[in-house]
C-alpha cells in the first residue's frame, strides 16, 4: 500500500524536522533538497525514508546539527575538510562548493572530507558541478555491511560512486551506483514489503548465499557488485576498496570495519582509526581540457549514439545513465511522490515527536 504525497509538502515537512533538530535555515533547506532529490529520482531507499535514521543519530549525540565545517589543509586545487560531525546531507554540499570554487580558479578541485555522517544520494553532490560547465564526482564510504570476495566478515560499505557529465542539448549523463550488488536501502524496502531478496545480494554469517531480506540483522553481509567470484565480485570489491581509500584513508576518516554504522542494530566500534565517515568530491572545469561547447557537442553525440544502439528487444530501448531518474523526476514533480505506508507511518511519528505537521 502506498500514499502519493506532493513534493512541496514533503520538502516542507523534512525541512521543519531538520529545523526542530537545531539546523540553521540554510542547512535545513539543503538537507531537505538532498533527501527529496532521491525521492524524485526514484532512489526511494535514500529519500525521506532515511529521515528517522538521521534523527536517531542526533538523539545518540552522533550528529552535530550546527557543525563548523572547516578546511584543515589545502592547496590551490585540493582541500581536506573536517565536517565537525555534521549531517552528511549538509557537509558534502559545502565540500562540493569548495571543490567547484577551486576548479573555477585552477581548473580542477578535489576535496577529501572526514568527521562526517551519511550523505544521502551521491548523485546530488556530483550534479552540483553541472551548472558550472564542470564534471562532478562524489564518493563516500559507509556502514560496514559488505564482505570482500572470499570472506564472510563485514569490512566495507556500499561505497557509492557518482559521476555527472553535462551535455549541450541532450540531458546530462549521470551515473550513480553502489559498489555492492544492492544497497542496504533496497533491503529495507523489501523488508517493508515483506519480500525476499534476489539471489546474489546477500550471504549469511557463514558465507552462504541467502534471500532473507533481514539477513544483515542475523550476522550476514552484503555481496560486492558481481555477487560472487564467478560473476566478478572481485571487481565490485576493488571498486568499493578504492572508494574507501579515497574517502577515508586519504581524508583521515574511519575506514573498513571501523566506519561508524548508520544502521541502528550495529554497534559503534570502540576502536577508531579516524574521525567519522569520509567523502571525496571533485569538480573538473571542462575548458581546462578543451572548449566546453565542443566537449558538450560530443557528449550529445555520445548520448544519441548509445541511446540509438540496436536493442535486443524492440520493446526495450537502450538507456543512458540518468534517463530513468530524469523521467521519474518529471513525473513525481507533477503527480507526487509514492511512499510506502510504513514510511508514511514513520514520518507521522517524527511529526508527533517534533510537533511538525505534514
């Protein structure tokens, strides 16, 4: 069962909850923008369904609603930023603005972030670069839920990668994906729907593939992109490791099994090797490489060529990364955002807690 709720209604509600937690007007606006962008784009696992998780972090004093986000170290093209335990939805956009400003000045900007929290949908942060004729990149490490190839121990997060390229006439190419077979949020959606997980998403505590959507709670782990060695899980493992190193080993955040978990049933490790969780964002000014319009014309050609590739099934056209999300955004802005009843009930409880009406 679902309810359809207007975008503006959900955005105002989310912003008001963030304000009630102590965020500034600007930060509450940004946080709501990031969360609702996920719902609009069909990434329901990272939208308002996550709001109660952020409230839980705040109640446990693991999230600072008024962070002093500051640069610890920088060069003309790089910076390391301390997020002061802020909400990642707020910290990551601030870091991306620093990267964009550096790219504006010297061609490229790269910012590593420590001492942050879960930052929502990676694509939002990468897409911030598009309006500046720049290519955007956003990575983050996350709750250790994933076993490396050949292991049954949870060592890595879903560790998403997002890259955004602008076009001239064609819409932008936006790749946004986890480095696991599926994100934790996808399991949570299945749990709310009382459905099993597909084969290849998750294994039990002994390393056997299972379909129990609640498998993480009984000691299981997510599988890297590829699901098993025969289907190239080592590639997903490599990608997740690269993200972990760039976001945390480089920034001074916690990495691997020491990343502070977002999931309520997982305890925070007593041993810490860094500060909070880590992000890595980047912006590249296109005209630092070639004239921007020249690049964007060729991006249009690339997009059109791939979209017109001969399909296996004439009823299923070939898609370019970002197509489905763009179509869903248009549809949901017009007709509203569908939320599972369990999510609506969760939001209603938050409304009661903070005295905020939806």
